[in-house]
C-alpha cells in the first residue's frame, strides 16, 4: 500500500494543484473553491486516499525490511512531490494529519538503517516546513507555502534540499535576524473575553478554554477555529479539563455548578449539583469515572461522573481551595489552599493522609508527578516547591 500510494501521488501531484490565481487572497475567498478542490483533487482516482493515508501505511513497514524500492520511491517523492502533498492536505483542511504524518515519516526514516543522509535531511526539512506552513497563518492562503514558508526555510535552514531551491528559483530571497517559525506562537486564538483556564485534549488536536463571559469553548489546535461553544453557565467559568479519553469536558464556575459536556456535540450530559460557593478547580480521575471539585467554601468534593452523585466530601480545610488534582492511580487527591497549605487525601475514604506544611504564601496550583511519588506546588510568592 505504501508503494501504491506513492505511485498515485507521483503521477498526480503537481505545482499549484488547484490553479489558484493569487497569493493576495485567502483560500476561503477564492470563488468556487469547493468545486475546484472537487475537480482537481477529489475526482482524481485514489488521490485523496493516497494523500491522507500513505504516511500511516509507511510507518507500518518494518524499518529494517531492506526494501530499496521503497527508499528510492521516498527519495523521488521528497525531491518536490512532498511540497505538492502539503498543498493538497492544506486544501483538504487536513493540516493536523499532514503535520503528524510528516513527523512520523521523519522518525521512520531516521530509524531505518539503510537510509542516506540526503533522504534524512530532506524529510527533516519537510517536517520543519510542515510546522512553519500548516501551523501558522500562512496556511490560510495555499500559495504562501512557497512565497512565505518555503522562502523562510531557504533563509534559515542550511540543510534544505538543493532540489527545492533549484525548482523554485523565483521565490523571494530573505535575510532573517532574530526571527523563527520554530519555537514561537503556532496559533493565536481571539476568545473575546478574559480566559481563566485552558487545557489540551489528550490527543492534542483540541483546546478547551473557559472565560469571564460564562462560556466554555473548544478550539481546533491547528487552525484556531472554534468547533464547539458549551453554553449554560451563568457566571465566570474558573476551571476546565478534558476527560482522559477526550470525549467529555468538565467545567467549574462561579455560579456554584460543575457541568460535564459531550465534547463532540456540545451538549451538557451532567450537572454536579450541591456546591454552595464558587467552584475554583476541577479535574477528572485518570479512569474518567470521577470528578473532583475544589470550592471557595473550603471544601473538596468527589463526584460520580456518570450519575452526577457526590461520593466523597473531603472536609477539614480552613481556607478556600485554589487547586485540585487526582494522583495518577486515582487513589489520592491533592488540594492547594489559600492559607498556605497543601493536603493529600485518600480518594476512597475521604480521610486526610498528609499535610504539606511550610509554604509562606497562598498556594495557587498543585499537581502530582507521573509516578505519584511527588507533589509540586506553586505559590503566590513567586516560588515552586516539590514534595515527597
């Protein structure tokens, strides 16, 4: 399948696949763009499938198979067709798949024992270009793959393919000083209201944000486009989190409520009712079956995420709770307080098992280490502390 996909793309891909007339227009402004993509990409037998799935077929091939024909096909593809593949994937709005696929191919080539230095350099450059084009504003106008992103790569990447330079001699020549498309802002999202909390989905494709305008919004992490508005809170939303499987979002609000949402449809699926003060922090358990909430009434509560029933009240705090988190195995909860304390609780019994004393200011954030042996706390006095 890898050979077949590369053969189809080799025969069908070419420069300016959709004959876009100008780099002065966004793709969305091009007249009859949907019909143009249909005619020049989707109607070509096998091309959409090949473009979308060749990378997943390739990485399933054993890196030590010794298939010289496959490496030769990759070398030929990398000479210029890979650039036209970027065009197609951008026009199909498959930017995340393209970027992830380019990175996966680079890693596969790096591990293959029979690959040449030139092949590795070509796909390392392709991986860089996928980021500087597909994850920046340049992707809104496909011609800017060449006159913006590729021009910057020519100026900043000494390992860029000479074949690319020879193929596009008319691209603007740039001199860059103190500017990079790598390591800077990839996507800027204008939410329209003060943002109180953000979180990535587990697969990294989406971002959830909560705001003072009572809204919870889900965004495409690559494009910055809003994909869901979760409406229903009646006051500031202070905290949000995705479930471990990415299908749900939990939000805690100044309106004294915690709500669980379907991340695909935007529908509310549970209201965790019974809080008497502002909810300052929320988190899912690692298995997604429970939710923990921290409140300004000095309490922490654990809820059944399916039924919405409270299953534990972690009582005894002497100040409002600023942050909560489950341990990686789900057996403990850590809570940070505005009275300079961090408490660790048994999530099953609701009993306090540790008090981490010694902070000199309010604790603003807490988290467990991945192995559950350490807790990190952030403080209002500009310090971070790590605890056993």
